[in-house]
C-alpha cells in the first residue's frame, strides 16, 4: 500500500487512524489535535481558574502519565496559571504498587512537579496485602475502592489543592455507563458521565480525558515515548468490569463511535426528582469527619470490621447491622473505642467559590 | 527470492507478560506461507497455494510458537483481540491493510495492549 498523506497537513505520512473520526493523520497533527481536544474539554466545562492548585491522581499507568504530560503542556501553552501536583495512593500491594510508584517518582523528575504519596498503611493502618490476607480475594476490591476514594480526598487536602484531576478516559466512562445500566443503578448513571463532580465538602474531581479514546492515549504515550507502568493489579478480580470492557471493545471494533455514543446515552438519562429524593442526604461521619450518607462512613465501617476480625461485616448492610446488634448486647470485643480509627478530616476552606459546570447533554 | 525474512516484534502495555516477559523478539519467518496460516515448521506450500508472509500469519505464528499462556488474551478469530493496537514500522496497522500487510525483511511490528491499568 503506498503511504498516504496526512488528512490535515497533506505533507507528512499518515501514521494513525483516529477512532473517533476515521481521519488518517501524521504524528505531529495527531499530537496537536489530541492536545487541542483536551484543551477544549477543559475550557468548555470551565474546569479551572487561574491560581487553582490542581492535583493529578497519578498511578504510574498510561492514562495518568499522559494526563500529567498533557496538563503540564497545556498549562504552559495556554497560560492556565495552575499549580500542578502529583498525588499517588500507595495501597500497599507488593509487586504492583511499589513498582508503579517508581514510575510516578520518575514522572516527578521528568515533569518537575511536586509529588505526594499517601499510603493506606499511614491512613488506615492496613496495607492491601494485609487486608487480602484477612478478607481473601472476594471483597478486597470493595475495601480498596472505598479506601482509595477517601485517601485521594485526604491527600488532596494535605496538598491544599482545589481540584483533583484523574485519567479516566472515554472508554472507562462508557464502561461505567454500561455497568450501571446492567446493574440498574439509575442514580449513578447520569452522575458517572459528569465531567466534574463535587460532594458536600469534598474537593472537586474532574476528568479532562472524558472524550479521549483509550487508543489515542496509548498511541500518544507510544509516540511520545512516555514512561508508564502496565501491569494489572495482582488482586483485581473485578470480573464484572472485565466483561463490560471486553463487550465494549467488541462493539468498538464494529463501530468506533460506540464509545462516544454510550457516553451520550448516559448523559441523556435525566434523573427525575422523585428518584433523587430517595438518595440519602449527605452528612459527615461522626467518627472521622469525612462525608457520608450514614452516621458512620463506609471507610470507618470497613475499618472497624477489619479491626474486630469481622472483615466482611462492613460489606453488606446486614453484616453492619449484626455488628451493631452485638455492640448493643455487649458481646463483641474489643469495643470500638480501642480500635484504630481514621484521623479526623477537616477541609481547609479554599478561595474557590466557582460552581462547576456540568455539560448539557 | 530469499526463503526466509527476518522481522522484529515488540510487545508492550502488559502484553509482554504473555510472552515470557520479553519485550523484544527477532524472528525468521518463511517468505511464503500457506493460505490458511498453518504455522507448522515442516508444512510444504504447494505451487499456487501460498502467499507472502503477512501480519495475519505473524499473529498465528506468535500464538503457536511464542505465546506462553492464555492465548485468548492475544488472539481471537484469526486476528488480535480487540483492545490490542498493532503498529507496522510505527504506523497504525489500520492504515497498512491490517492482517493483509505483506511483511518485508527488516520490518518492525509492535503490539500494545490498551487493556492494562490506568
Ligand atoms: Zn499532518
Ligand atoms: Zn468515617
């Protein structure tokens, strides 16, 4: 096949076929359109304002590595005026997170950004290795997910940032839409496509790669020779997500626009008022001060289960009730008072009062 | 025409784990291969029954001779599993005819998994 010229500059040889448009473009034009689309996503959603302190949730994987690189480039090119930080969570998984954190430490040098690493060990007193040795490999992802979410917020508070950006890409979001549909989780469906979310008192989180295809992120990393880490978590049996992912890739192979189409479907689901009303009101955890829909937040409940050797008590509502009934009957020991708890969470007031705009479908 | 061609194959994005954790491989492939991509070493290609070795043949060859475990994570239905990117001399294989690209001596083929961690 004779080399085809780039559809944009008509000079250089086309080297990538864009999944979104089918356009065949050269390396330099690809860099330019990829970065410009992320810039447009950021400006259209008004994600930042000058002077914002922004933490990039960095795992050492492809998405967050490319995100850090692109955020730095755009911040310089368009004078966003942002102070950028790298924030990594160390779950304490030997042979996985320790290796990927080495990548993040190299990124810190390569991108000259300050790096904060917060570990589960430091925050909760438990590494994932130790949690898995107690709970086995069935519910471990529940612990990890709940603990990671809170750890990111707390790490961000330590850096006193206004905003966390994560590397979630279009494929990830489409996958989550599919999973929420398959689980019938209507309340989450609309929320999961929001480019920016903010809880009652948590730090804003957004996804500048919301419309970036995974293929393009990987090609970008490859062409730029970015240094990233790619091994599956050794404890990740999230089989459900795995199936959703394979299904999505199969759809994409037939019709590449499937990914954006699914995101648009998710956005089009509007939550009716009566459904919203049944969602619990947010309050703060009485034990650790983190936002919660119950008196005790999920992380505190899970941690208490671990500490009392009833790890699975925190997983289900029924298990938690049993725990409380034992307390009431004075059966269980030790009492919660002597247990390891999470340090109290106080969010320093920031100057930010801007309201985060969500895209209109 | 030479009876074999040498090519370089590279795996990344976590795919290397299926290939003995080795990223880079040098291979010698027969220049002419059976139409059905049979990769057995002693296979005889009858006159008019062959084709130049192409990427589809390479994928079958890698599956049959280099893959250490879990073939379904690499190959599916005669091509790579969805979510694996292929580059032919640094160009997206979708621009080069995908499996039908006829390999040339010295070509470099890269396989990257997009399925591993963010
Ligand atoms: Zn061009
Ligand atoms: Zn709590």
